[in-house]
C-alpha cells in the first residue's frame, strides 16, 4: 500500500500498529478492559510512526483529485553562521 509515495513508511506504520496491539494485550492481559487498552496502544504506535499523516495525505489526494506530486513543509530549520571580517 502506497499512502505517502513511499510504501515502506505505510508498511512500517501498519506493522507498528500490529506490534502495539500485541504489546497492549501482553501488557494488560489481566485487566478487564485489555482489548480496549490494546487497541489504544496500537493507535498510539500507529500515529507515532506516521500512519495518521499517511492516511490524511492519501485522503487529501483523493479529495483533491490531482495526479501531480506536491510537497508539504512541516518544519523549517534556520542556521546562522557568522563570518570573521
């Protein structure tokens, strides 16, 4: 599945969700709400690995209906160097 133009990033996000689900079940196996807690853990890991951004990007592309590649800037970095005179 290619959500962001890089299929590896989408696969990694989905793999993180599966791993989060397994970890959540293991961690909360004695809790009465283990299923809900495991699903929350899976969602947290999915979002942390960029899955939400990938889904939103795919949704935006479907709604806009354009085939052209656009690049969005999410952060900037400024470096200032002083030169000796």
